[in-house]
C-alpha cells in the first residue's frame, strides 16, 4: 500500500463511485403521460420540494457532522459531511469525491421525516483534453422512489450556473455509501493498519482490507489507551477493528490534518 504518498496531502473533494443510476421513460409525474424534454417546470411540486431543501440548508439549529477523509491507492478521496438535529436525525448528507484524473463529484441528499426527498449530483471534469460540468436533480416520493429528474450541463461551472434545468430521464441516486463513510463501515472500516512518521508527527493509518479498500490517516495522542496497547505489540493488533473519533487541525503554517481524539477496539462476532 502506497500510503506515504498520501499521508499529509489527502484532498477533500466529493463523489459517488458506486452511485447506481437507472433510466426510465420520461413521464409526467402528475398524469403519467409521456412528456418531451422541456424546462424544469414540468414537475408540478418542484417549488414545494425546493422550499424544503432551502429550509434545511438555512436552518441554524441543525448541527454539522463530518466523516473521516478517506483515500485509496488509486488517488481517489472520499468524505461526507451533513446536518442533523439534536436528536441525531439526518436532514442532509453531502458526499465528496475526487480522483487523480481531474474528476470531482458532489452528491447532496436531503431528507424529511427520515426519508429521502431529493438528491443533487454535480460532476466536474477538468483535464488537458476535456472540460465538462453537469448537474442533475432528482426528487423522490413515497418509499424513496424517484419521480422526476432534471439536469443542466456546460463546459464549466460559471456557464452552467446561468443555465436553466431541463427535464431528463429519471436518475436514482443511492446514499448507502455515504452512510458507510460516515459510520466507518463497509469499505470504510477503520481497522488498524500501521503507524507512520511525517511532518514531525506520528500518525496511525486505519482502513479496510480487500479489493478497492480505503484508508484514513490521523495524528495520534500516545495517552489514548488503544494506542498504548497497539504500540506495545503492533503486529498483534493489525486488522483489529477500531471506532475512531477525530478532529480537524490546522497549524499556523497552513498544514491541515486529522487529529485522533479517541479510539476503541470493537469486538467482532
């Protein structure tokens, strides 16, 4: 695993690598009749949905949450941030992805009464040969079934922001991976992998194993009980599952990194 190349400079930008999309015939969600490609007003309840989305984004009582920043050997990074209430109910999840080839994806999920009501996917590709930007919005009804999608696209973000959304085939975006990132499960488990020194600090590297595994890097505090145990017999604890708590730290020189607040072993059945 080529961890040294990414330990200090893992960049947070968004994605969806496993977002599943499916297309259906373009039907008016109110009448069920086929409709032609036209401006976003074909969806009668769009204003109501957008009002709910705006209220979530502007609600000062919601609390911000954030996941670890993950990377893999392909140069891809993923992270999630979101908004919850004091009871822990999720109102928004934003999944961020970037790769080494110039692609970034931002996927924003909005929830009402713990049900998905909208997903917004923004994909940006910037390479020497190709510039491309596309934004897709999907709205969901009962049982989290997509009922309408619209999109816009241009050569860059500045041009795209001036464009109107047009009705499109239905795109069904999944938030399963966003929750895996947030809760440190699946490909984003935080198993102990190794220690490493960099920038005058000692880091712990945690991550999953297997195909397309992701890992994350955190500066350690030696007084943490689990860290003491691992340091006494590192080989014994390789691949042992941990629950990780962290904070983001930015030093005066601009160096930003994740700092480990606590780590506990999780007993597996």
